[in-house]
C-alpha cells in the first residue's frame, strides 16, 4: 500500500505538469504578441494584463513543485547550521527598497550568531513569505522582527516574532504557541503553505500571536547542535 505522503507528492506533481504545459504555450504566444508593432494600445494593454496573469499561474506551478518536494522530505533540512537571525537582518534590508511599509529587525546581542538546522534558500523563502503575509495584514503600520533564543525547552529554540515595534520585550509571552496560524490565505499563492511545511519539516512551529488578528505571528526552529566528533 502506497504511503499517503507519496500519494500527495504524486498528485501535486501531476497537477503541476498538467498546468505547466498549457500555461507555457499561452505565455509564449503572449510574448510574441507583445513584440508585434501593429497592435493597438488597447490590445497591448489587454495582452500585458494576460501576460502578468499567466506569469502568476506559472509561479503557482513552481510553488506546487516546491510543495511536492517538501512532501517527500526533500531539501528541507541541511546537515550544517544556518544563521537564522542574520537571514532576518538581510531580508529586512532587502525589503527596504521593495516595500512601502517599514520593517526593522532587532536581536539580543548574545543571540546574534544562533544557528538552526535547515537549508539557507528555503529558510530565506520562509522568512520572506511570513514577513510579506504579516505586512499585508498590517497595511501601513510598521513591522518589527524580533529574534531571540528560548532556552527553557529541552531543545532550545530560535524564535522570530513579527509584530509591533517596541512591543516585543516579553520573550516568555512571545514563545507561547497558543493561537493557530491561518496559512490558507488568498492573494499570496502557496507561499504560506510552503513556509508552514518547511518549518514543520525542520522540527519548528508557526503560530499567531493573537486569536483575532493576523497582523502578528511568530515562528520557532530548533537551535542547531553540532554533531559530536
């Protein structure tokens, strides 16, 4: 009997394959139309809009492939540590030129070099997706990412909280996994299900900091332990 995870992976791959072929053909035809000088402004506007929509479909197809890879346990956890809080600082710096809403990052100096298990590119994707989803809910309100290490569990956890600047001093409160995170959010594709699956595959958690608002959340990942030689 085939394992359910294998069934899920094959289903996702089949859906991605069935969508990729027609979408690629349409995208190619639209690009050819956009090169035509004889099209009217109105037709060009419609073609450009269709081309953007087609690009979105192809992006979703790629995300389905990512989900399929994660369903098979492929590529989520690396054998060396990743500096989680350095990644946070990098994506906040990158967002300064691409987002209208301000974001900042702060971290206790003693925790700055904390490592977690994972693959750097996937963890960067997770942090970017969660930050974007949170910013989207906050509108014009500024966002702060606050990184710290929660040392009380048997396995220490690196935590990143996404919320109000100046309101993140109580680390013990931020570490409580009390509220479910809604990862099924429209308008942002499959980025949040992918982030959720990636975090779970690394042994971490993603939760909301409020039972009624999506505008603040937190994630945790186990602190990486160097293998004993």
